[in-house]
């Protein structure tokens, strides 16, 4: 079942607090910080200012995902499968902990971000209609990046 969360003020969970859900929607929030031992399988509709998420399960980002900035960490090393639209007007940081970051299997997933950091990943396959202005810090072994706009 999807777990919708709507809050105008910050949402924060850390320490021993965690979310265990097959799907999580974050309808509206200025700031979301979920750094506990979360186990979320799918991020559905997300509309936030700033998002920090630590997740202990392979994560599908189904979207639409909209944020000013976002930092997503997969502590399970299962990686990220981007099957929907992911937009960050500021920075987007993905840490797959030696897992794979991909949007190649869905055919519809893409990243639209001013800046993309890839902290650790064994493989990065971004062949969707990506629009990434700046690649920031990058640490991966195998990469395939398709893009629609100029890259700096």
C-alpha cells in the first residue's frame, strides 16, 4: 500500500525511527529528512523542497519526483531504478553503495537536474532523455550517460 505524506513543515526521522513501506508518496513538504533505517521499495509521487533519504532496499523511483535538491542513499547496495521523471532544480546526489543506477530498462525514466553527483555506484546506465547541466562529484566503475542538453 502507498503511504502518502503531506506536511507544510519539515518531516524528519532519524536514529531508531524508520519507514517500512512498499511505496511512499510525499505530496508536499518544504524539507524531508529520513535518515533512519528505512526500507522503501518505490518512491512514487514526490514534491519537496529538500529531500535527504537513506534507504535499506533497492529503490525504484517511479515519480513524478520534483525537488529543489535531493540526496538519496541506498545502503543495501541494490541501487536505483529510475522509471519515471526525476527533476531537481538544484542538485541531485545519488549514492548506490556499489549498486547500479539505471533508467535504461523503463524507456520512460529520465533525470532533469542542474547538477548531478554520483557518490558510489558499480554501474551507471542513464540512457533516457536526461537533461543534466553539470556533472559534479562522480565515483563509478561503468557508465553510459545519454543526455539532451549541453553538459559542463
